[in-house]
C-alpha cells in the first residue's frame, strides 16, 4: 500500500507542479491537464462547463484531474458540511462551498503538499471563506465521528491500496442520514494481472479500479445502505491516451476489454 501511495503522490505532485500530463508516456492519464473545450485526455475531458464554475477562475479546470463531476450529481443543501476525499486543486470543494452557502462548510482532504498549496491559493483568489483544506490520507480521515453530511470524491478512491479502510472511514465521519456521492472508475470485467501490477496504470486510475459489484459489496460491508451506481462514461480503449495507460496489453487484449472500463457516479447512505 505504501508503494502505491507514494507513487500516486509523486505523480500528482508532478502533475500540479508542471500543469501537464504525467501519468503516462503520452498526454493520457487520470492526472493529465484538461481544457474547457479542447481536451485530449480520455478520462478528464468534458466534465465541467463555464456555467458550472461561474464566478471561479476557468483555469481551475486545467488542474482538475477527476473522472466525473460529483458536484453536478450530488444533492447539496444550504447549511450542510461536505468533505471531498482527495480534493486536489480544490475545484469540487469550492463548487460545494458555493452550494452549501455561508452557513455550511466544505472540507478538502489531500495528501500532496503541492496540491494543497494550489488549492489554498485558489480559495484565496475565489474569496470563498467556508472552506478548509486538510492534509492527510483518505484511509485515516482527520475529522471526528458523525461530523459530515455529504462525502464527495472525484476519481480518487480507486487510487487507494486499502479501499475497505477508506469506505470504513467515510462511514465513520458521516452523520446518521449522511450521503456518500462520489465519481469513480469501475470495471465491468476483470483486467489482466499485469495491469493491476503496473504502477503507471495505478496512477492513471485504471489498475486500482474495482469491479462494479465488488465496489457495491464493499460499501455494504462498511455499513452503507441504498447503494447504487450510474454510468457516466464508457472509455474507448482505442483512444491514444488509454493505449498509453494500458501499454502492457496487446491490441487483441484491449479489444476483448472494450467497454469494460467506465466512470460511474456512486450513491450510498448512512442510516
């Protein structure tokens, strides 16, 4: 787990420092840079619009390394407390803070100093006060029990080497009735072992992805109810970026896996 965590930290630190793709030998990968309407990255493209980030700096999207837009699908209400697991440059945190209003609060949790520095700078530029960025690991959330109304995350839980612990921690910090509403990558069929052992594919959000049913089972094991998924994107494995992330696979193997890697919005509740 520590090897995975350190490799992921290094890759995302490099990504935010250089503001360029870092997770593969080309421009592909979960931590590649994105543009509003001119995006080559297969994972991060087309997730946010100018309307989504009205009042924020559009350049923040360039440093968004997710696979979805959880703030567009999550139900957030005035006065609620939100936690973003793996908050990166802070876009989803700031969007959440605007939606819960001044009586609510949005926390961002990230392990990467470089990400936290950029996130706090983005918060200062946006002039949004009801936000706090915390340093820590999503397997060990530095917040008390029953303190959060909604947990969001954007293509981060798949990067953890101990997903059971992440989901257990998420359940712990949620209030009774609290919601789990995250974007992530899951698999419709298993990947070959050589992909799961590829650090490049881990940092690119692929190797650590769970089978969809396995993800739901882990949520239920952690104590969650009302568990469901909604597919938001199916990835084309013939895309140049995906080929780069799955470079250990032959063309035949990629063809056999076509349609098996998808982004989903995952909902669950703590009763």
